[in-house]
C-alpha cells in the first residue's frame, strides 16, 4: 500500500482512500527510512482533509526530531545533533537517520576505534536498510578505521550506486576518488 500511496499521490496530488491507521503506518515507515520530508508533506495534506487522532501527534513529533537531527548534521552543528541523539537513544536501532548520525558522530573522533558493538549495530542496520548508500559508506569508514581497506573500498563503490545524498557523494569523490557520475559518462 505504501507504493500505491506514493504512486497515486505522486501522479495526482490526491490521497487515496486509506484508513487512518494505514496512513499512520505508512508515514511512520517513511520517516524511519529517512523520508520524513515526504511524510510531513503528505501528513499536512491529510490534516487539511480530515481530523486526525492522537497517534498523529506522535508522528509529528518523530518528524520534528528527524528534521532537527538531519538539519544539525547537514549544518555541521555536531553538539546539537548529539543532543537530539542523547534525547532519543531508542531511535538509533530503528531509524536510518539516527543510526547514521550516531555512527558519523563516533567517527568524528579521530581516536575512535570501532568495536564489535558498533559493527554489529551497522550490520543490523544494513539488514533493515539494505539500500542505504549512506549506511554502506559509514560501514566502509568503520572498516577503514580497522585497516580493512579493500573491503571498505568495495563498500564505498556500492554506496556510490545506492545514494542520492550529495554530501555522501562528495565525500566519496573527495576522500576515495569514487565519482559515479563521471563513471557513468565514461561508460556511455
């Protein structure tokens, strides 16, 4: 139903007839997979059409936390991002943005040596978010810190094929010489 919602809404701008519980589940899933901006837009349209119950307030709070974290990370406000993480530790295991931010902040410490728990956390995250190029890149960064450069480079290449995040693509190009756009043109 998620894809049906995306397809119908994306093409027509009209929300399909879905009950509130299904909308809640779909929009929560969108938020947890890093698409909080789409979830927020659809939620705003939905609120204009009908009165929503209390569970949607929790969803709005989740969207606000997601936005605060992502904005802080994108702006390089590391202390603000860390504060959002500290206030919401339960989200690191189920929310792609929180997981990526947690690992990114750990990697910002040049003395950080990845331990088994962090590696396991990222591997578990990749089971849930298998197409996340951002998480693949971070896993590569962890492996690189452990001296596993060949495995890290393979992950960087794969990450470049699975992300649309401009900051991640820039880091892959500048730090590892991987440029999927240049590669695509060279192959054409």
